[in-house]
C-alpha cells in the first residue's frame, strides 16, 4: 500500500475529495514523500553524497576522478548517494557499482533533462516530486559531501549544507570541494569579501575542505569518521 493510500484511509470519501480539490492536498503529498523517503533510506546505512554537474561527459577528467572517489569510498565502508542523473552523478554511481557497493539515486521528476542512470541499485532508486524533500534526504542520510565541479544545482546543495552546519541545524559532517582550480576563486571570495565584511565568522570557513585528488578527498572523510567506526549519524 502506498503512503497516499494509507493517508486516504483516514478520511471519508467526501472529505478526501474536498482535500484533493484545494491546496491542502499538497501537504499530504509532501508528507507522503517525506515518510516514504525516511522509511527507505533509514535502512541503507552510512553513505557519502557526491554532487557535480549533470553535463559532465564520460570523457571529462572530472568524470573519471569521480568514479575513483566513489570506488575508494565504497572500499572504506560507505555507500554512495547521488541525484540519480547523468554526468557526475552517473560517474559516482558507476564507481560505487563497479566496487560492489551501495549505489543510491535520489532522482527528481522533471519535464526535461533528468533521467535515472543505469548504475543505481534497482532497490535504491527513489524519485521525488519536490526538490526540497529530496534535499532533506541528502542532508539527513549523508555522512559527508563530496562536491565536484558543477553549476547552480551543485552550489545550491553546497550552500544549504554550509548554512545548516553554520547555524547548528544539522550535525556537522565533512564537506569536500574537489579540484582546487575550479573552487579557489569562490573560496577566495568567501575569505576576502564575506569574512572581511564580517558576514561570516573565521570558523565558518572550516566547514569546507579544498583538495585536488581522489585520495585527498577520501582521506578527509575517513579521518573525520575514524573515531566513530562509521556509525551513521541518523
């Protein structure tokens, strides 16, 4: 029985029809999506989310680097979570799949572009209607973020995580920016503008780590969790 069916049983047919004809129905759709995501993802165990551009081609060095990072994380005991689409997401799922690890895809229903890649475990592919619910799942069920070169969507995930850690609304976990040349100007802006204007504190810059190689990226995650024996934070 779907979550929608479970919710529907709590109402009379008349009340249900009224609910479905006004904005309050959205609340139940959202609730259904949240509950379903929590139920499924809570069983998966410690995972690291990998973000980056959906436009990255398999011939791009960033694609190969992402595969390597994902494989090394699997060998360290983590599963891999991605947005389920092409590009960097596909590379991360492919790396996890080839290393015989857990390969999770949190796909989003869109009228264009997004289609699930073939390297996600069939029982670990979840499709969401709401971006914000999908982001909740990333935040709640990730032990860390690996952030590869990407665009607006990648920046959205990065800055939301940084904000929640800064404001202590989410447990601290490592956020690793991979490829110094890609991210250095953004990090310089954070230091030279936001920090100089006192819009952030010096310790806020410690939320992110900037690295250049797959080994360095994986080392940040492993060193952070060495004292926890890979226990999930959820």
